[in-house]
C-alpha cells in the first residue's frame, strides 16, 4: 500500500471509510452465511487469492459477526452482502479503529478484533513467523513495505484509546501487549517506537499540567531549582 493512501484512510470517519473500500474493491455479491442458521460460511464470496478479508459493516453495533455463536443472536440482515466489504489486513485494522473512534466509552465493538486477531497476526508477520498459512500471507504481503505505516496506525489506535477510559481500564492498549505476536514474542522495534512516543506524550502532559519548564536532562541531574517530589517520582521513567 502507498503511505499516502493509509494517511488518507486514517482521516476518514467510519462511514466514509466503508464507502471508500466499497468503491475500491467492489460489492460483496453474496451473504456471509448460506442461510439464517449461521452455521456454514459462503465460500463463493471469498477473495483470499487477492489477499482480501471480509469485514462486517455492522460490527460497529455488534461483535464477532463472523462467529456462528454470536451471529445467530443478531439479525441475519447483518450477514447480507450489502453489509459486507472487502479489505486488506491493514485496512481491516483501520476499520476497527474507526469503530472505536465513533462509539461511546463503554462500547466493546471493534476492540477485540484489534488486539486478539489483527495486531498479533501483523506482529507475527513482521517478526518473521513463516507458518501463518498461504491465504494470510497473501494479505500480509500486501503490506510488506508498510511497517512504518503500521506503527503510525498503532499510534493512532493508542490516541483513540486515550478517549476510551473504560477500555483502558479493561487492560486494552498496553504497549507491551500490542507489540507482541500471537505465535512470536515481543517485536523490540515496535515496542521501542511506541514507548518513545508514549514518553513524549507524557512529558508534554507533565509540562501542561505541572511544570511548563520541565526538562528531562535537567530533572535527571537533580539540579532543577523547581524540582518537587512529583518531579522526582515522574522522572523515574520520563527521563531514563
């Protein structure tokens, strides 16, 4: 993917992003399940050879619509072709971010897909894991040159979570967690990038709320004339 396109997608709201991807890949000409019992998926609509996933547009109001046990408890209309779209895995990530961005604090839609499936899979890929399966590789290979863009998406995701306190209290948005793959361990590059940005944001917040003249090097030296107990506590991680 081109970086400019990813930047454009991050600026769209959920509805506009849905329309953009429908125009990009075309409509899904069939339902996700073959009937209203939601037991058998419709393989005729798959585009795995193109590296594309199917996203349920109504996942902004209901979770896990691709899982039978959840789908059966929702209107079958959510499974109709008009409520589906194609996307690659990074676009899928952005779709779920936009769901979080539009919904209220305690709404759980979108978050599980991000941290339980999308992020670990992409991290595995950038960690060099080679047992993901052919159809997943076809999608992930579409973003092989987009590691920096992926990190920008992670940063954007963390920014969105700053406004979703309930989700943060549930443990979502941990930098150490979202830097790991499902089958592999920590990606040190992703972890360092996210940690550095979190530290930069914390310093700015500290300057805005406590000491506008805060300087990490001066604080660490212990020679700041304005130093307080709070400064000393904060510098344990702000200055290292």
